[in-house]
């Protein structure tokens, strides 16, 4: 509703239905802003560079979408970022693919990083839409026969044939691993990134007499080649702390069982999905940069919000992006951007109060590429929409850039 009314990130609500919102508590915000669908509420907005103004918001049901971003990157590469698998995730992704194909998509990057999973049937529907055979997509195995199941692909003339690369990291789990493992085992796509989390359990719920319930693990998920998705949690601390090991992929590939894909490629099991190409998902961030990026005052967001008025001359994202490329290729312009941000840091004033941010200039400049990218991502998202914010981020996203370099392999698999 606020988007439809033209509100922007960074706008401040100073009144609700004529009453001051100064120092309002969170539970009061909920009571005053939420209400029945179709009813309205008037909010008074303070926006940088404008006089205060009133906006009438018509309350509505707010959908929770699974697709965070969907757009065409450099003319022919589709990018779809999915953060969960809910009841309508397959339809969302299917529609996104149709839309991208209509404007020229020839290859797809499916980003499942930090996707903790969700509904298995949605993952299987998506996986099936890329598999033009009757191969096994997934199977479960437990101690009792009733827990064992096999899920097969259904041959369909509408199955997708475009090359696909899946991005995963250590926070990709469950349904995300079903898709990545299935595409990899059936030689339908390649997987790039880090070894996934390793969460693949089938649980059955039992209602108890007091109205509570117990969920009992009855089986485990296995990929088509026979790889167990679930990592061992005999030592529960290691189950989580193992994710922080810098050399986890190396140990996984040397200590784990070796399996073969449909075409005979080697893949590794033992928990989680090991990527075809390992690319670390993390940048080295100095402590000084961390103080900037993760500051509770949301410094990057606020700086971008204040700077956006300086970009009003750009009538399109392409103009803004071309100017950004110009800056990145000119050392003097880069230094100007650095000095502008540092000057702002030294003179921050939020809600009429000076904020002191501790940082080391040399340390901050070491991570300037990352900081500058995040500033421009916020700017693009704020002015042109979230897809454009993601577009900027991909410029220094190593796993994504590696995907662009490896579509020849994905094309071979999709033949």
C-alpha cells in the first residue's frame, strides 16, 4: 500500500491520523497502522528536500513473495533470486522465467544463497520443470518401509531447456539442496559457490493428549545419485560450527564418498551439496568497514538516501549505471567519492544529534570497492527499484561473475 501511494525508503512518518508519532513504541505503531483491508489511515511524511505532506494509505493484504529479484543481466542472462519455498514459489519462479524469456533470456542464474528451504513439493515442481525425462528427482529412506518414497520427473513438452547455473552457499538448505543436487546429479545444470548447509530430514508430526505435538524424524532425503543431503549431527556443536571452517570444501571432497552423475561426472556426498566450482561467498571485511556496514544507524542506507537528490538528472537507470562505470574507471573520481563519504562520516547528524562513528581511514579504503558498491546499490534500489539494487551488487559478486564465465559448460549439459 505505501508503495502504491508513492512512499519511498527513507521517508519518516511523523504523524498518524493527525497524532504525533514522535517516540512512538512499536506495539502502538502496529495498532495505529494495521487494520482491516480497504480501510484507510493518513500518515504525515517528512522527506529530505521537501515540505511535510499527508498521504492516505488504503490498507491491503501484503503478500510475502519468494522471488526477491528477477531481471535480465547484460542482454541475455536471466537472474532470479529466491529466498524461500512457500506455497506459491513455483508459480512465482515460473512466471519470472516466462517474463525473462519474453525479453530475450537465453540462460539463467538461479540464486539460492541464504535460502533455508521450505516446502518440498515446490522444490520438486521447480526441479521437474527442467528435467525432460522420467528420472528420479529425490528419494527418502528410513528404518520403516512406510517412510520410504521415490519422486520421479514427469516428461513434459513444456519442460525448460535453457542452460541453468545454481548459486548456493553454506546457508542454502533443505529445498534449495534438493534443486541444486537434482540438477547436478542429472547433469542438467552446474552448481557454483560453497557446500550447502546439509539439512534433509523427513519428519512426521504426532499430536499428544495435552494438545502439544512431537515431530519425529522418520527418514532422510537422498539425491538421484544416492547422496545423503543431511550432514551428521552426532556432535551437535560441530553441526553448526563446521560451517565456519575455511577449508570445509577441501575436507568434504577428500573425506566424503564419491558418487557419479547421470553422465558419469564425479560428485561428493556426506552431507550438503558440494558445488562443481567452489567460490567463497565472503569478502574480507576490516573491523572498520564492519562498523560502517553493520552500524545500527544504517549508515549506508542513510548516506544513499541523502545523496539520491544529486542523481535527479538521470532519467534512467542506464544513465546512472554508465556514470557509475565512468567513476570506477577514473582514479580521480574514485578519490572524490571516497572523500565525499568520509566527510559525511565525520559530520553525521541523525535526528538533530551528532553521531560519532569510529573508523580507520586506511582500513576503510581497503574495502572501498565493497562500500561504494553498497552505496550505489542502495541508491539504485531507492530510485529505480529493488531489481536495480541487485543488479549493482552483481557487479562485484564473485560467484555470479564466475557463473557468467561458465555457461559453456552449462550449455553442454542442457543439450
